């Protein structure tokens, strides 16, 4: 699975919606291209929510690579990200492999 998404607004979006797929994720790269830091939550959700990262600040011009505990059962859960930028509009790239 290879997935690329550019996020340019505060809020939550589905990265991988609930389906009958495998959720076989090896890594999630989050790159902050904004001029200010952004706060990120990445989580899987279904009947309950499990956070991979929560309230994580990513400085401007920095990438965060997640490789541990990122695969999940996609028939039970979906993968979601919440982005918020305090001082400017976010500009965040997400790459899932």
C-alpha cells in the first residue's frame, strides 16, 4: 500500500477508511511544510479509538517517521489523522507505505 496526501486545513480526515482491506501499513511519514509547528494525532478507530501518537508537535520543516505499531485490522478499524496549526494554515504531507 502506498498513499500520499497533502493536508492544508485544520481538522480530522480519514487516511485509510474502514474496509475489508488488510491495513498492512509499514510506515507513516508526516512532513510539516508549514512556516510554524503543527500538532498531530494519528489514530485507529472503530468501536473504540487507539492513538498511535497524540498531541505531537512537529516543528516547521521537519518530518516524523512512524514505524512501530502502525499496522491494524482494517475490517475493524480505520486510520485517521487530526492536524491543527496554531499560528498559520497547516501544510502537511502524509505518506503511508
